[in-house]
C-alpha cells in the first residue's frame, strides 16, 4: 500500500519554555527545531513571565526530551511550565504496594515492580506515551541498579514518572529490602 | 472493519497496515514481527483472540515504530486523518501515540466526515490527547486506570504527570467522585471502563456496573493488562455487543485470564493473552449469550 509523506508538523502546544532574555529564546528555538521538535515563539502570559517577553510553546508531554536537548547544546533556559493557568505542579509523590516477594511502586500513571530479594525489575505497567513500551523492554529482567535511567533514555512525561518510580524502588531496595 | 492504531517500540519500523497473525510469541503484520508485550502489541493480541474465537474478521492494524520522539505517532495521525474516510471502519481503537492535541483534533474532524458512524475507542496516549484537546465527548469509550481517571477529573491537566495531588491520592473507592468530575468538565467519553481493584463501567455519567471478581491484585503490576482490556472491548463491540456489555465482559475476561494464568507481578502479558481462549470457552456463553458448540460459531 502507498503511504503518505510526512507533512510539516502542526503546532502541538500545552507547555512553555521560559527564558531570561530574548537571545536565549531564539537560540533554543533553533536547537529544538534542529532536533525535530515542533516549537513556536510566543509571548508568555504575565503570570508565567520569568525574564524576557519571549517563550517557546512546546508539547508539554515532550518536556524531558526537550530539556535534555537544550542541556546537551548548552542552551540556557529558566524552566518549563504548563501553559494552562491553574495546572498543578509536576507530581512528586509515589505510592508502594507490597506483594510479598515483589514490590510495586506507582508514580503518577506509571508503575514499576521489582523482586525484593534480587532487585530485578519484573514488570513495568501504566503510561501511554510511545517510549513506555520501549522502556518496558529495556528495563525488564534487569537489576534496578544496572539499568539506564528512564529520564536519560526516554522523552516524555510518562518516562519522567517511570524514573520517579525507579528512584523510589532503588531507595526501597537499597535502604531496607535488599537481602 | 475493526481498526487498531498505535505505535510499537521498534526503531525504524515504517508505517505498516495489515491483518495480524500470531506466530509464537510475536504478532506478524505484513511480514514484520511485533512483540506481544506491553502496549499496542498486547492490545492487538487480545482483540485477535476474540476475533479468532468468534470467527470474526481479524482486526486491521496500523502501526509504526516510535520509541518516544513522536515520528511514528505523527505518521499514524497523518495517515488516519487522510484515509479514515476511505477505510470507513466500524470500530477504531487508538492506542499508544505521542499525545498531540492538534493532530487529534484534525483526526476527529476526519472521523466526523466519515459516511457512517465510527465507534471510537481511546486508551493510553490517544486518550491523553483527546482529553487534553477537549475532544473526549467525541469518543465512545475510554479505558482509564485509576491514575488516568484522576487525570480526566482534573480540568487543567494535559498529562497525568500534572494532576492535582488530592486527585492522585484518591483511592479506587473515590472513583465515583472522579467520574462525576470528569463528566462535569466534559472530559469523559460516552462510556468509561475504569480499571482498578474494582472495575467501574460508566455510561453517560452513571455507574452501570462494577466488576470485582475474580480478584487478582497482581494484574495491576503486569504491564499490558490494561491494553488487553481495551483490545477486548474493541473486539466485543465489533462483534455486535452493546458498549456496556462489551465493557463488562472485557473486564471479566481479563480478570479470569489473570486467574487462569496464576498471575504474579512477574507474569508477562502474553501469558494472560494465552488464557483468553480457555476463558471464552468456559465463560463467554454464560456471560454474554454468545454461545457456540465448538468455540467458534455464534
């Protein structure tokens, strides 16, 4: 069957990268567009202004990948914030469920389970972004302390939540459950 | 036709459409192997199990490789935006995709122009995009878990990572409150199947059923068991069941497959999928009235 060529991506929105000055915003726009991200220079709403009157609108779901791309190119920015006023802070809390031989930790929409004796990751569940099935295959059957961090190899907020779950699993395993 | 669309974690896999077949532990679509693992692969596998059992036409699947940067997701959105009217499916189940609100908006517009009603189901990133873009009410079925239900209930969140803490803290017993909030803010599909220790089936804002047996707590930890539920709902809808009934039987089937598999947190989702045929054979007739002498004919 014939497939379509990719069209110029539509703008996606939902988040803002905030800057101290205009030059930083323009540098970041160039860096991110070269990395394949859809971004747009906009004026931030007054309540989100941190310095200059330019911000980059971006797909909030891509926050980890975008921040990593900026850091890799030493492109200065202040922070990333949800565009919608009233949006809550990024979730910091986690919850653990003890299944006996295994422990499951939930952070946001992500859950990571490990074997309490060996520290081996036995499952990853939840999430909805396309890096999660990839991270699932990368993490499963490997020891908590040996895996690449989802925040370093993933690109989305789901990956960031999975990283938080992994961090808590490491703390639980190394802090008391390791045998 | 039942159409299942979503990304798969295979770098470089081009946009591919075709009928899947199960070969060993993998699905094969147009000669390309896709693991029956968490994500779209699990969803397809469950839908295929229903189609096999009921002797239905296998689902058409539209997949593309994407490991998080969104290229495959965009290819899927763009292809469907352009072609969904020509494909004219009866059921569309959208799954793991980078949530891109603008593209979801265009896709919903294309679906509205289809010559006949399309039953629209969304889970995972596609559900996030639909809610964040204010398009939830265009969908017939969402299948959130507890955290995702809190996301639907939060009018400002564009991703479950940004939900209000008090909503995240809500336990499954508070699902009715979250459901009410989601409908109040028009952030719910017509029917919700909320997956959790108790599964809630909600139609138009009213809870019409709960499913809590068999109780297999470990299923929450098994990656892909939410995906299989969505695949089951899609296939039962395609088989002609009413949405409420499709949701109830999907929830029961998934739980029973977990029980048959003796699920632990270390179980793989393909072990759950492998039990579905036995579950249907033993229970589907009683649950749904879809009865057959040899496990096939309706």
